[in-house]
C-alpha cells in the first residue's frame, strides 16, 4: 500500500485527505500527514516523558465531540485520567482497552523526533495501518518507521 493510500485511513474526512494530498510539499507524504495532523489537532503531540495533566483523556473527548460519538463512558475516562504509569505506551494500552470496545484505536504515528504523535481511527483499518513503512529513513529502526498500536 502506498503512503498516499494510507492518508484515507488516518484522516476520515474527505476534506482532510484532499488537504494533505494537495499540499505543495506532498512529495514527502509522511511529513505532510504529520504537519497537517498536528496543526489541526487531529494528532496529539506528547513528549516521550509523558503527559501534562489529562491530555489523552482530553484528546478522546475532543474526538468524540467532533464526530458526535461516544468512545468511552465518563467513568472510564475518569479512571483513565487517574491511571498511573511509568511509560507512555502503558497509558496508550489502557486507552485502547477502553475505546477498542467501540471499534476504535489510539495509534502512534512514526516520528523522527523525541515525541509521540497519536491519532484515533477505526480498528477496521488497523492491519493496513500497521503494514506501511511511512518513515523512509534507514537510520531509524524498522519498527519505529511504522504506525504502532499498543494493546
């Protein structure tokens, strides 16, 4: 699958797909998706050290509001907000335990920096997302060049 095909699985709105693919710098589709996702807040930017406050919970709430759906109950989100973790992937796993019940997942988009770029999408796209090498940089370990799903 090409990187251009993967855009539609990450961004569920046709206007977003067109904006990413219509970017004049679209020769580097990975960078375009990252830049667009961060600028529109469709990607959650988190430092490798973890969250400040309840960023993942707030991100899930924003996603729900924007799409008029419910991915988790208020009680589940409160528990997630209070979840103590040592490494950020542990919290991402907890979030996925909750939202996967509704057919969604919190994925990590590959970056070359020292931060996580997280996004939510339907689990039906999981296999396709996890198979595409998005970050074509041989200096970065292979597993770090793909979208990751922690569960």
